[in-house]
C-alpha cells in the first residue's frame, strides 16, 4: 500500500506545482499584454499631440507674420490703411441691392454714366 501511495502523492504534488506555474505564467503574460496595450494607446496619444503641436506652431508662425496679421485685421475688423478707400459690392438679389435697384430705376441715364465715371476715376485714378 505504501508503494502505491507514495507515487500518487508525488504525482499530486507535481500536478499542483505545474498548475501554480501555469497560473503564474498566464498572469505574467496577461500583465505584459495589458502593459503593451497601454503603451500603444499612450504612443497614439503622443503622436496625435505632436501633430496638434506642429499645427499650432505653424499657426504661431503665421500669426507672427506681419502681412498675415494685417490681412486678418482687414478681413475680420474692417481695418484699412490711411488713404485707402473701402468699396462694398452687393450681390444680385440681396436686400441692400434691391433698394439700390429701386433708386437706380428712378434716376436718369446721365446719373448712371456719372457714377461709372466716378468709379473708374476712384478705382483706376483716370
């Protein structure tokens, strides 16, 4: 009986040791997988932030350029240099253009030709 019992105990201890070893190996590989996953997510975030940073640096360069700042001031704030004249052109069918058409319809042909001459002189200096 002692001969049968000793190999069974040894076998049970061996199976338990292999089970514990397999469990530890599984935990280690799962932790490695989690760390790799977090690392790749962080790397993607770093890449996205680098791209955003490059875009912001390019914007800073544009904003530091005097001609760009002047262009934006003209566009957004309607700023003009001394001696410049602002001309506003209305689109056909707009409310302000309709009022102009009604006024133009009542004026004479000579007024129209005078306006054309005035605009030509203003725009082209002739």
